[in-house]
């Protein structure tokens, strides 16, 4: 058999993977642009070992989520819905009230929309920690602060 036809797909083994913790400051950053960069970093698209479906990306800590910039009229026009499953159980909340109440939820919902809608996407979402303010309790993981243009 010709060796060109017997090539196998590269799949990184767990020993060769090292998942770093990175720290991202969200202060004065546009929500969608930051979330797309974080999603790319989570999936590991910046890594030379990138393989779809493999956890090759980094773990991400986002601080200052309450100081994000949201452009356009999204604060007044965008709505988030949740449904309890019972008749009359559909709840609607505007982005403005959700951002005032829990700015980290706005970030996480935007990120969830940019990740794959599979088990892999749910695993990736568990590797993100979002904090409304600058303080976080993840010092033991030694997150390395990364500038936005380096993401």
C-alpha cells in the first residue's frame, strides 16, 4: 500500500497537552469582539496542536465584566428568554436589567452562542470563569495576564 494513503489524522494525547490559565481584563472592551477572541482561545485555534473536538485550548479567567462596552441599541432592544416548562412560564429580561444585575451572565450567554452546541461546547464553557470586578479567587492556578491583541 502506498504510504500516502495510509496517513492517520493527528490527535494529541493527554500527556502532550498543557492547558494554561490566562487572565483577560474586559475593561472598556466591546462585548462581541472580546467574546469571539475568548471563544477562539478556548477551542485552541491559536495552538499548533489544534484538533476539533479535543480540549487543546486554554482555561480563561475574565475580570471586570461589569465594565464591558456594549455598542448600538442592544441594551434597550435585546431580550433574553427563559422557560420553566409550565404554562405561562416564559420569562423575558432586557439586556440592560441583566447587565445591571449580573454582568457575567451577559458575557457567558454571548460566549455560549459562539461555542459548538454539543458536549464539546459544554465542556469548553466549564473552562471559563467570569468575574464582575477585578478580584478573583483563582490565584492558585497562576493565571497569566494576556493583552487583548495577543488573544
